C-alpha cells in the first residue's frame, strides 16, 4: 500500500484518514447536541405550557370572584339609590 509512494504522499494519506475521522466525530457530536437541544426545548415547552395553563386558570378564577363582587356592589348601589329616590 505504501510501496512506491513518497513520504509526502504517505503523510497526505495519513492526514486524510485522520481528518476524515475527526470530521465524522465532530459531525456526530453536533448531531447529538442538536438532538439533546431539541429534547430540552420540548421539555421547556411542556413546562411553560403547564405553568401558563395553571396561571390562566388562576387568573380566570380571580376574574370570576371579582365579577361576583362587582355584581354585589352594583346591587347595593341600586338599593341605596332606591332608598334616596
């Protein structure tokens, strides 16, 4: 395999094998990092969705309570106006 090749050619072949292995390793590392990043993003999205859902429910509950209070106050105002008039 190395017969008849110059030391430069042999060095170039060795460099090509090493660089190909390095390129493959880096490519696999990047692919793995991207897969982990995608998985992490999905987890964050689920957590944010759950938190937003809980916050929305709490907000709606507070709005309903305020609505009841406003209705009660409106009824009292109407009653006071009737007494005055």
